[in-house]
């Protein structure tokens, strides 16, 4: 058998830094978010609101992962916002009329 000539560098998994792996993973997730946002735009243009909302939830989940936001933090934010939205609706229930998009469904965080 003939031996290969030249140097062949072997790359071990440990030779790649954890930081490089994280950056690569985050870059890929950002690319996924961009693609999902493009899909959501197409769905919105086609009037497919329910599918658009599902894609929006996927985008939210990925952004939470990228920004290291815990589910409990999101729940706390939703709980803080909910009373303000209810007060606005009580004051002016017709303010949402005239929109072409239906009001978003209430999402409950379930784990």
C-alpha cells in the first residue's frame, strides 16, 4: 500500500472551542428566524392568519433561546401586560375594528 504524502491534519472535536460551536449554532438559528419571517410574510399576504400565528410562535421560541429568555420570564411579561390590554379594551372596544387581521388568540404557556 502506498502511504499518502503531505500532512493531513486531524481535527478532534475537542480542538473546536465551545465558543465557536455556540457562535455557529446561533448563526444557524438566526438564519432559521430569517427564513421563518419570510414564510410568515407570505402567509400574511395570503391571508392565512392561523398558520402565520403558528410560525410566529416558532420565531418567538427561537428568539427566546437565542436571547436566553426563560419561559418563566415570558409568563411574567404576559401576566404584566394582560391587565393593561383588558383595560384598553374596556375603555374603547371599537378601537380594534377596521383592522384586516383578526385579534390574536390568547396563548397560554404550558410546560
